[in-house]
């Protein structure tokens, strides 16, 4: 069983430039639009997430961005 949340979270943690607020939004948009630069596994996993899981990922990224920008 694949952990879809972990796949998406790991991708966003690696690809988000936490010094730029717009970076996270750009990465989510790239996943939504299935850009060629986004691995297929991430796109598929993102499609399997429910709203709660997506908000949990957003919360974790926001906390990480806050921690890194203190």
C-alpha cells in the first residue's frame, strides 16, 4: 500500500523554496496541471488524497516554512 500523503509531502518539501511565499502555490499548481516536471507518482498520489489529507499537507508545509524563516 502506497502512502499517498508521504509521496506528495516529500515532493513538496523538496521542491518548495521556503524563502518565497508563492513557491508552494506554484508547486501545487504544477501538480494540478500535470506539468512534465512533476513525477507521475506524485500526480497520481495527489489525485488519491481527500480534502483532509491535503489540508494536513498544507499545514505541515506552512509550519516548515515558518520554522525555516524565523
